C-alpha cells in the first residue's frame, strides 16, 4: 500500500542531506564542544557554524540563538526565563500546549495571565493587545506577550508585526511617562519557520521559538532567539553552555543537522514560485474534497493561512473515525496537535475560534510539506471523500450546514 504522509505539522521527514550530516557528526564529531583540546574545539567550531546557519534563516545574529532540545523547551525557557514566578503574561487560547501549559503553571505560581480574545477569523486584534498592555503594570514587574506566529492546527497566521508595533507603542508611552518598562514580545514560530520568510528584526520580536523537526531537520533540537537586552534566566542549570542560558552538553549531531536543514529551508522560502506551487496543491486538495462533499468546512479560511495546512470539518462525523478510515487507505493525517491526538474532546484551538461543536468534533488536519506531490494530493482527496461518504451512511449528518469559519 502506498503511504501518503500529510501530517507534516506534527513532524517532517528528515532530508537525506540532513541525515547524512547527522551520521557524519555522530561518527566524527563526538568530542565535547566545551573541551579545551583541539578535538573539542573542532567540534565547537562546527556547532558555531550551525548556529550561524540557523540564525541566518530567521535574520538574527548568531549570538542571539540558544540551542535547546526542541520547541517545547524553548517555549518554557522564554516564558519562565523572562517571568520567573511573577509578572504578567499576555497570551491566547490558541497557543500550542508548549505555551498553554507553562502559562497555566505560571498562573498557579502567582503570575497574572491575560488571555486575549480572538476575532472571528481566529486572529488577535492588535487593538485588544494595546488595551491589555494599557491595563498591565509594566513598571512594576515584567510583562511578556506570547502569541504564536502561525497556528499548528489551522495554519492561521497572526499579525505578528502589528502586535510588535503595539508592544513598541506601549514602550514609547511608558518612556514618555519617565520609566523604562520591562516589556517583551515572544512568538512561537515553530510552524512558520521554514514555511514562510521570517526575519526577527523586521517583525520586531524579542524572543522567537523554532524547532528543527518541523523543517526536515532532526528531532531533539530546537532554538530560542533572544534579542539584545532581554534578561533571560536559565531554567535548565548544570553548566555554562549556551552563554549560560541553557546548561548541558550540546547535542552536536542534531545541531549540525539543524544547520543543514536551516540552509535548505532558507533556499525554499526564498523561492516564491515553489511556495506558490505548493499552496496550489493545498487549494486543490480542499477543492476536490469540497466537490465530493459540499458540506465540508474549512476552519480558518477567513484569515491568511500557511500554504501547507488544511483543517477540514465534517459536521456530524467524528475525527477519530475519519482518521482511522484514512489510515486504512495509507493516508497519514491528524485531528490537530500530535501531543493531544489521543483526546476525544474537540480541539481547544477550534473551540477558542468559536467553531461549532458538530464541526469541531469532525475536523481533521492535513498538512503538506515541500516534498508533497500532486499525485499524493489526488490520492488523499479521493480517500477522504470515500471515507466521509462511507461514514455518512452510518453516522447521518443532520441540521443546517455552517459556512467556512
């Protein structure tokens, strides 16, 4: 049976060049990069080259990049490293669990947590952030805004530059009153980096999270960009590594692979024609499924979305049944975040967006990669239409059909 993998927001296939680089580093660069002898320093040089390669992908200086074990650790480092146990966190209910759960933990520890409402299209209104910032006391304790760049379930892209402008306006207003606020903007860009051009300077963000395995790199390595002047306490202690921001010996083979993956991702996002062609495949997938099942809902369709993400809702059906049917036909998809795919509850992201329960229960995510082919999209669309048609006979749909949300 041919396998069609459309679960790339969960993880991507490591590129062949990345796998070779990881293997070579595992075999030949096994010294500790903190050792002072020549072998250790050879390894250190390769780590720093990878740091420059990854930094180039996001338009940052190499010294601003902290290597971590992945996006989850980077998000925890950003939130806990800036806020500790106090201050104010301003965030949303559509964040990945790697932000939602640390936010809940900070709230239990005494931090104030403000969750911004969403517009009907699933995006944050910069005006609502301005209002929240006006009510927060940035002169008394640190204030961290954490809003993801692109949603892992729907692909909805947040207006990060506009949110950064709201943060900057709050800083200037505070300066006019005679004090310098402790106010910073973090974005979890795990889904955006490698799919969209990302430039931390142009976007105006202070901290940014990314992960290698979302852009055809190895698992077990990620990064946190830390802008100039951002005070960041180490959360994982145990050594002076990563400029004393993250203790522990670096995962050299994974770091090397991350660098290779970053350079390939940079070439991809710098080629608008390739990106447009793949966006066309996503659109074709949605159109073909809608043609076979007119009641389908595209969650997040009213907002700018990642070119690779289709979150499709089928009123009256269950996502788990759809996914099992697709799996039987060799199509790999998901109901949302892989770390919560065992839950029978509707996605908290779709709930926060106001998606109707009947649609949210029957929503599945298909996510392409830069390796996805037209033939794979055709196979997936045919399989999805057949599965939904079969399930509709045993789980009849009733009521009116909602429009795209």
